[in-house]
């Protein structure tokens, strides 16, 4: 049986006080920290290694030990995050209705269209690399699992998690192009086609 223990429960079990922050404050500090990288190992130390070195048992022992080992870490992390919060505040002051509307339009119209049409982009890029033409499949080809063609090669475009059964692959005689969504687009594996 698998059971999840939340950070809140862990704090309760270890009798650690939960700090109270005003609404939205903690997520905003977290966002600023992501940009500032204030709690990265180069600033606060490699925590997984430090906790292994620590021989104490209590929170107060850990705090004393850590601050002796890394006396400037909390201050340095705080300064980095505060600087990023100032930059975020300046950006917030420049956001108006037109900016929000432009952002919503980009998300709802542009990114949705691009996200739903990425198969064509995958075919086009593969064809460009191979120096051939591409085309999307016709409805009767789609019913056979073909998403398009790179040159004369029929291809199926699948997420990297897709599991193709060997017998199905032999029957299809279709090359598979796998893709994985990443932060700023998609990563494509053309291994079977190129």
C-alpha cells in the first residue's frame, strides 16, 4: 500500500511550526526564487549532502549546525530573491489591460493553434533535414495510423510515452516519430526516419 505524507503532515508529526504568510506572498516569493535561483547549491549549499553530514536530531540543532557551516547563505539567498521581487514589481506596474489581452490571445489563439498543429511542424522539419517534401495524410491514411509522409515514407507521430506493440508495428510498416514536450517546444526523435 502506498501512502502520501504531505509536507504539512510531516511538519505536524515533527512538531515544526508552519509560518503564516499573507495571501499570494509565498507563491510570489517562490516565483521570484525560481528566477533568482537564490536557493541553488552555489548559494545555500548542496542540501542533500549537508543533511547527511549533520549528526544531530532536532530542528534547533540543524539550524545551529547549518548556520555555522554556511553563515552567509540565508542572507545571500534573501538578497537575490528580494532583487528579483523588485524586478517583478516593476514589471507588474507595466501590466495593463492591453498587455493581459495580448497574453490571453497568444495563449488561447496562437499557442493552441501551434500546439494542435505541431504534427505538421514535425513533418516539415523532418522533410527539411532529409531534403524531401512532406505531406499530411488523407483521411483514409489516417484510419491506418499514418499521420503524414516524409518523402515517400509513411510516418506516425507519437508521444515518447507511447508503447507500440511489435506485432502492430510489423503490420503497419509505418515509421514512428516520437516527440516529447519540453519547456520551450518539443524534442523530436526522427531515429526511424533519418
